[in-house]
C-alpha cells in the first residue's frame, strides 16, 4: 500500500491510500478519485516529504511513544462536511426527488411550461452544462464520500 498527498483543482489537500503507484495513476485518470470537500475529480499528486524511521530509539521508549494519531481531516474540513451534509438533508426533506427527469422538469419550469416547485434529481454533466447555457438555475447537490458507501 502507498499513501499519496493529493490536491484538487480548488486547492483542497487530502490523503488517500492506493495498492501501488499505477493504481493511483489509473484511478485519477479515470476520474475515480474525488476531493472529500468539493467532490472535484480534477486531482493531482501533491509534493510529499518522505516518512523516515529513525534507527536510534531510547531503550525505555516504546515504538509508538510520543506519536499522535493521524488526522486526515482538519476541524475546518469536518465543519465544512457537516454543513454540506446538512444542506443535502435539507434538500432531501424539502424538495421532490424526480430522478432522471430532473433536466426535463427543470427546463419546463424555467420556461413556464409547468408549475415551479423545489426538485432534485439526476443529470449527466452534459445535461447540466446545457441547462446552465440556457439560463436554467441549477445547483449540484454535494455528495460526500460516505454517501457513496
């Protein structure tokens, strides 16, 4: 296993483990690695300092003495995730899930062909791009890594 420091296009830094270097490269190329903060798949390897293990240890010192547990997310990152999760739950409780009909219904509401209401659903990137180009107001619903499990 190998751990890489990664950074997304928005500058969020995070770490991830891979079985080997090739697996990391392949997953990033296929857009399978996503930023845990903004869900961007535009991810690159960040510069890492190598971890060195000292061969000199005091005889009375246990191997893990003085080590702090690794923190993968900062307090700010955890707070951001909590806000995003809260937003997602609010939308789910207060809007109608329309699944794959989202692009069609959003467009119909925009053009006044159907009654406006709060909806959420699924859309492919090219469908979202088309809606935005037409001036239809859409906002992606954040998906957190734990939502994918």
